[in-house]
C-alpha cells in the first residue's frame, strides 16, 4: 500500500510493505485509518511550522545534558532550580491539584513556588517529597516556618526510595528534573513526556476521582501517543495551554511561548 501527500513545502510518502500490517476486515477500513493517520501527521507538521516561527533561540541544546554532573545534592541558584518563566505553569498545576481539596502530595519542592500556591487553596494536608539537603535547608525549612498552623509533612529522600511507604492522595503534583545523565537519557530522551516514568506510581497513589498534574513539553496539544499512555493509567484528563513569556536566552531546553499542563483523573 502506497500513499503520497504532496504540498508546496514537503512530500510525505508512506509505503506499507507488510500486507498484515493494519489489516481490518475491509479494504475501505484500511484506507480510512491509514489516510486519517497520514492526514494527522501532515496537520502536525503544519502546526509545528506555525509554532516554530515564535521560538526563541535559547542558550542550551539537548546535547548540553550529556555528561552533566549529578544534581541530587547540588547547591543550585534560584534560576537553576527553576527559571521564573515557569511560574505560570506552577499556578496552573496548583489550581488543578487542589480543586477537590483533601490530601495533596507534591514531588519535588525546589524553590517552593508551587508549594506556596497550593497553600493558598483549602486543603487538609500537604506532603512533600524532596531529595536535596540544600533545598531543604535553604528553601523548605524557612517556608514551612511561615505555615505553622498547616499540616505539612516532609518526606526527605528520592521519591523512588520513599513512595512505597506513602498512602493515597486526592491530588498529586509531579515536578522534578533529571538528576544525572542516565535519568536524562531515560526520562527525557526515551520518553513520550518527562513524567511518564511516574504515571504508574501516580495512579497507584491516587484515591478514586483524585487527580495527578504535571506539565509536558508540548506546545498546544497532546500527542496521540501521550493520550494513549494517559488512558492506560487514568480514566480521563484535562489539558490546558499555558502562555509563557519565554526569554530569548532561556537556559532550559524549551523554546516555545506556551506549554501544556495536564490534569489526569484516576
Ligand atoms: C524544578 S524543582 C521543583 C520546583 C517547584 N515546583 C517550585 O515551584 O519551586 C525540582 C525539585 O525536585 C527535586 N527532585 C529531583 N528529582 C527527585 C527525586 N527523584 N526525588 C525527590 N526529589 C527530586 C529536586 O531536588 C528539586 O528540588
């Protein structure tokens, strides 16, 4: 089966060599689904063409993460922990996760920006998993001291080592970063979205109807591959597109002026 899609800007050619590949009962069904897949691919290219016109150059490339030093206990500046342009993403995630109140789990404290926003909503408890001793000394301890009357619990360690001892939550916010090159290769390069490696844990630690939130490096929608993965672990999801004031010299590997925040419901 051959298909060719020609436009002024590009040609896409598809040659399905295996007759058993996409082989429903009727030939018309095969034509319909293959044509739709090709149409969707071209629509995605056209969307990327438009979106990439607004990219900023940035200062970092994905290659910069090869050989980068271990960050588990690194002493980092505010902007190295999280650049300010990400703050609207924290707002969207804090709002999504606190909708139903209850018990909230936050994975990765960082500067405490999202933690502070979570506390603005009416919740019962706020459990935070954080591995970096410097983050706890420099940011967490003073932040917690401003909320003496709130139920805030710190779980000090890697989430991978501690989550099995935790129960179920009404909301889970996941915002970590890769700690070393191996994590970068696995969680960023080889994944559909960074939070993918946490999906099964999020699903296991959510109460029925509870929601899990994270942001994804996608500009204005979710890929079909990403949606398939979400629906394997969760019953439904919401996607919001968050506008960003992305600086020309952004250090993170992101260059577009929006990103998506996902709220997946167990
Ligand atoms: C980008 S920061 C979080 C920023 C935070 N949302 C804010 O608003 O400031 C990521 C945090 O996750 C922590 N972290 C990274 N990997 C972790 C892991 N495997 N377990 C626990 N904490 C982790 C880092 O030490 C860092 O403090």
